[in-house]
C-alpha cells in the first residue's frame, strides 16, 4: 500500500501515488456512503470511471450499487498455456488471419445463432427479466470479442511456452442488465429521498428488495455469459492453432477470472457485499491474470490474500489518457515504432487506434511493483501478436 486518506467517513487505501483528481473525488464519494464498510481500496491501475473509479473495491453492508459493478458485467480475462514453444512469423500471421475469420470483432456478431448449449443455463432466471428478453440476441454474441480495450493476444511466457490471452465481457446483455437496474435504483432512491445524491452516480438497492435480488440473479447470469463468451472464443482460436500448427497443438493450462462483479464475501469477521469494478480477486493462492498494454508484458499471478485490499489486485495496467485525449496527443508513428521495435504484430493502423496504444496506459512495471504485497508473479508474458476489438 502506498498511502491512506483518512479525511472521510471511512479511510481510502491506495496502492498508487498518482491518483487523478476525478478518481479521487469518486473515491471520496464512496467513502462517505453510509453503508460503505471498513475502507475503500484503490488498486494501482485506478483511474476515473462512471460513479466509481476503475480499479476500485468497495464493500457494503446491506446494499448493492449497480454502478459499482459497471456496464460490462463479468468482463474479465482468460489465458491458455499451450505446449508450443515457438511460432515462426509466417505461421503467426496465418494464425492471426484465422482468428479474425473465426472470432467476430468490434460491433460484429455471428451471422447465425450459436448452439443453445453454449449459453449458460437460464434455470431460476427472473421471469420476464432482461436476460429472458435478450437471450436470443445474445446467442449471436457469444464467442465475439467486442470493442474498446478488449483484445486477443498471442504471447511468449517466461516459462518458455506460448500463451493465448483474451479480454472480453458480457457484450450487450450485460449492458442492458446494468442500465436497467441502475435506472431502477435511481428511481427508487428518489422515491425514498435517499441521502446519496443522484449526481454521485452511486444509486443503491437494499438487499432485501426484490430489485436487488433480481439484480444479483441477472448479474450472475451475465458473469457466466461472459465466461461462456471467452471460452467459445478460446475454443475457436484453438481450432485455428490446430490447423496452422498441423495438429501438434495441445492445451496445458487454462485460467479464467472476472473483474466486474459483486459477491458476498467474509472480511473482518463480517459478511459484506464486495463490489469490484476493474479489480481482480486475489485470495491466498488464487491464480489470476494482470494484462499490460499491447506493447508491454502481462502476468499470470498468484494472490496473497491481503485483507487490506479485500483480497484484490489490479485488473490491468490502467489508463493515463482518456480515449479521445490519446487520439489527440499521441504520436502515431512513435507508437507504431515502439511496437515494431519489439517485433510485435500490433493493432495500430491509424489515429483512431491510438486510444489503445501503449502510451495511453500506465507503466505495467510500476503497477506490478505497487502491488507486490497483493500478488506474486508466476509467469511473465511478452506480446507477440495482438488483435484489438
């Protein structure tokens, strides 16, 4: 931990020195919530979000805050260790070409609905809820990457193995669930004359309400859908590898972990609802994934179970520049040169791609150094080739 701010109702514990003013203001808002528990934790990749900073961890007693989970419910990482130790450049290019054909990117969906068995079970779902309403549409979205900072990356590990990594979420179904319950929370808070100002974007649902119970049910479905989404993409990528690597490809280890969700956990002898928004669970011995930018290393890590972070760690490097700002101020040729100097098959083609350039992100080495009390590094992963959504 780098610093503690003790001027609010509960402390704010930070694993970084360079917190931006907007993110700090959001953290102060969280720390002054009447139902916030013990302290607020900000991971080393924290930056301003909507209502709650990305890289924030908030435990509450008796309420759920949809905006403290965010709109991409269940967004997370998966990584696959393969038996491959080298990929010639031409084969790597063929693999990337095959992935672009097998996995719809950005706003693209599958032309056909995917097998219903690839979808999570809807048993126990909210009757006439958002999941039920969006289910058939989601069947064309399972196994698709999405846009923004979502990516597929081929990497070389410090363990001498080739790894495949995917960052993606719950697509439109997660967005619809998040928006519906946040609006419902806002409306109810107005009716109750709740003390939490609407401008803070932290509308809440008491856990005993039907709305909170329904949110938990539908949120958990979105977490499961996001996992199913990543798994189908990985299965399709494995098929590409099998074709290009002429049948010598084998899977050795698979890791999956989400970073946008809320769940019941036990901390400081109390059952609380832990909201992680752009933060990853890091319980003692738990294996996780911390990606860098497309021009820097990523990491397979093992949690240390640090109670002060609510047993959490960062979910990535974290942004230093907003998307539009990065497109305005970063040098296109310079960012491309950084990637090509490392021999990375990258995803930067024009100014519009600079929102995901390495220069838009924090230094991952510093981020990892700032959380050495939260995780141990198991494997360092160097990028070889990147596909961005």
